[in-house]
C-alpha cells in the first residue's frame, strides 16, 4: 500500500479541523465517533473557541498541534478549507479529508475552487472534497461525519467498499450491518480532486483484511489506471464487483455511423468491465449480494444447483430464478438419490427429486445435516441453496447451525433463501458464513457472480500488430464509401465488385457488366445514411437503370438538398448481413459486431469487445463475439440453412481491430454495414463502409 494512503486508512494520529463541542452536529461527530469506536491514537481537535472536547484538549489553530498528524479531517466551509489544507501540507500531514461541498459538483466556479484546493495541498493527498470520509472497520477507525455511523457496532469482515457517492457509503454500511455482512474498509471518494477510485482499488488489493472489493461507480475518470488496479486485484485473487449508475441513459451519441448509436456509454462500460475482469452488478442490491457470496471464497465449478426446501412454493421460486439465470436444477443421480432415500424416517419427505423437499423433517437438525452432507458430496451438484422456512422466525439459529456444521466438508457454494420475513435468521446465517437472501432473484445473482469469477480465470491474449500496413495515401478526412472500402481492403477485408459512375449511361454499362441485377447507390462523403434519403436501389437491371438513376437523383436532391454527381454500381450479394464497427470514448476503443443492414439499430443484437492497450483482438475473442449474438444460430446452420463462413468472419473482425489499433486516434469512426458473410468456404464481403479519419 502506498505510504500516504496507508497512513490515511490507518493513521496513528488524527487532527479534526473545525471540531464542534456539540456531538450531535456534523462537525462534532468525527471526534465522538473516534472516541466511541475505540481509536487508540492521538486526537487533535482544532477550535479556537473551545478549551477541550469531551475531555480532549482543543487547539486554537493548526500550528499549535504538538505533532504532525497523519491525517486531518477538515470540517471548514468552502471559503476556508483550502487555507487549512495549505497549513497541513506545510506541516507534512500525509492526507486531508475535506468534507465541504461547493466545488466541481456545482459548476465552473466550483471547479476553480477545487483546483485551488488541489494546489494548496501540494504533495499532500486529498480525499474529497464533498466526501463523507472513510471508515476502517478492521481497526475501528472512523474518519467520517456520517449520521449512519450512530449505530453501536458494525460487523467487521473482508469486503472493502469504495463509493464515488458519500451518501451511498452510509447506505451500504447500514444495510450490511443489518444483514450481518462484514466489511473491512469503506471509502467515499466523491469529487476525486486527488485520490480516486483507482487509488483505493490498488490499495485494497494490498490490504490483508480485504478479500472482495465492491465499487459504487458514477464514472471511471482514469480508465488506464483503473485497468492496472483491477489487474492487480485479480493477481491478488480479489474479485472486484461494481455497480455503475446511469444505466437509463444509454449515452448513444449522434454519429455518422450506426455503431455510434448502438454502442452507447452503458454498453461500453459492460465491455470495459468485462475486459478488466470486473463483475458488474445489475442492481444496487446485487452489489452487496454478489460481494457476500464472493466473500466466502467458495468456488463454483459448474452450472448445477441443488435446492433443499420444506415449502414447495419457495423451492419453485428459487428454481425458476436460477433457470432464468442459466443454471440447471437437475434431479440427483441414482447413487445420490439412493443415499437420500436411505435417510428417510417416514413417507413425507421427497428426497429424490430437485428441489429436495424435506417437509417438516427439515426441522430435525441431524436429518438436515445428513441431507446437506449428502448433497455437498454428490457429483450431481456444484452449489447448494437451502430454503429457510417459517422456523427462521422463532428459531433463527436452527437452520444456521445445521448448515454451518457441514461447510467444512466441501468448498461448493452454499446459499440460503429466507422465505418469511426473518431478518434475524438472515443475519445469523450470513455471520456463520452462509450468504442469505430474501428474494429468489438475489440467489441467482449471487451464484452468477461466483460463476463469472470462475470465467475470469482465462484471459485471451491480444494480437500484436506485427506489420504496419501502408495507408500513407489515405486522406485524413471523412471518406466516401469507395474510399472507406479501399482502406478496409488494405487490412484484408474484401469489398464487393463495384464500378464508380457519373452518368446514367455509365451506370447502364456497369449494370450490364456486373448484372443481371445490381445495386445502385449514391457516393458521398456527406450523406452516410443513404437509405434515409432514397440513395440506395437494390435489384436494378440494365434495362431500367437509366430511369432508376434519374429518379434517384431527384429523390436524393429533394430529401437532402444535395444533388449527387457520383454513384456506385455494385454486384448483388447474398449472405448473412452483419455490422462491424469501431466505437471510441473516454473508456477506450471497442469493436462492435451485430446483426447488420438497415435494421441494425432496431434489432440491437450486438457484441462489444474492448481493444487492448496494444494490438487487436484475438481470434478467441472474435469468435466469442460471434457466438454471443442472438442471431448466432443463423450463422451456424439454423434449420437447414447453409453454415456461414465463420472463420472468415473471425478473420475480418481481427483485421478490422488491427486497423483500429494501427491508426489509433487518427481513426475517429469506422464501420462496415452490411458485411456479408457468405456460405462456408466463400469468405466475407464488405458491401458498404464508413470511415472518418483526422489528425491525431
């Protein structure tokens, strides 16, 4: 852990600048919390109008503090906070926590104040501003003014939380405490004038008390740094779970290509998290649910789950939720079924099907322990979900004791679904190392998180760009379709046969050469969505070409205000229509693959793969993109269709990504739509293209 951040998370001394004598006020809470939760280091309150606070000597100013504090909590308003920060920096304080608001979150003027604060800090680290602080539950160090910390005790554990929202920190802390989920560290980075999400992912990767890192994300400000921090956490065997807000706004931008609209900001975050090995929580509740399951450090080696229930309805709820998440709930194999039947003392229980219904016999601890042991030992199952029925209300430890007694016999995940409202039972289960959930969908999300961790163990190696392709003659501007396809061809993606024409006579001769039927399109750098203005005609023969040519001129002129003077006549091609494009934003660059043609944006059947920092995507990654499409069966011989040339498609994806990697920032946008995938052995052909290049 970096020294300054280590001292911030585990200080030996804390100064509280602007401390209040009233412990009920925000400015009075930090000293009160430090005392209440047993901080053993030195506390230096600074308040010129007070002699002491709760028996602790108070100092009139920062200069009067007898030693340089490791950390200072600055409770002053925005007008004076930077002055205190400057004094602390001069004294050599490692880090300051600035709670005041009124900085960059308020606009341009606040942004200037935030820069002033950062300048005042010099080499001293800043947490905030506009933060609620941090909590180190491992060492009982509370550096916060949050009212959520008025609770008497918090269960310490192995989940570290970093939030870009201060208020959410208190929400997560209180929810975790109520459910018996133990946390190690909680940090609110808020405005991130200095220290940010990446710094604390990096720090928690080194923290011996933290095994899982949970993130509440508003936005990744430093994608490259975050990628390195996530990789460090992965090397340390610490899964990272992130809940990213802002899903309702796809972030699709106006762009010349379909790709820009289809690969919105949220889709880019999906691809970015997948590339960095981060598990994305789909709901706010999932953030704790998934983290609690991962904190058990149990391994999910397959897709099959056993469900133990004493109530048929709850068993069906869990079975349905798991099925929708892609899990199987098969009946036990014959040997397991026989072992279960041998445990029966009456005819009530139904032990040889799944869910395994133990009925009222499940209230007998010895019987329940034997059923659990049998299922954990069974080769039929990779995970176990135990449903806690009404006994959880009156006897909250009954099921918890029985399950916990068997955990040492296997490293398979064991989860509990608490069917009635029994919060005490749920908390006891979690404290015993059995993650508990009150919704069946939460069980499915938790198991899915465990599954995704197991999938993250294999990372495809990127393809390096070995040889540079000569593109020195390609102009740095928006290219027309023919120029774009020339660029793509340089990287091994062949276009359809076509002839550029300027008159009806030329178009007729081209149709005679490429026919019997052809495609007529306008050729323009300014009009990329040609179909929208009537600039595409399919299935035209040489006899009708002259008439269709004139009609297209009139329609395009009427709809676009531009009279096209160049056209392209193309051979007709049949095959699966896909779209292959490039999307760039602050997170990096991604290759998009999806169902193509004029309905590409409507269908939204797409896959995104982030480009690595160097080189293009690998063949394995490209093939996985193809396989992930809902329309994959259409490429794989669905209902007797000829199989498409998937290997040629994979090559095209890799070559397209090499082009993006080589051109880098020069390539603003690029897209092939449609890319025709011909039957197996016949390759692919680019039928249309968009490319925008610029000075880097």
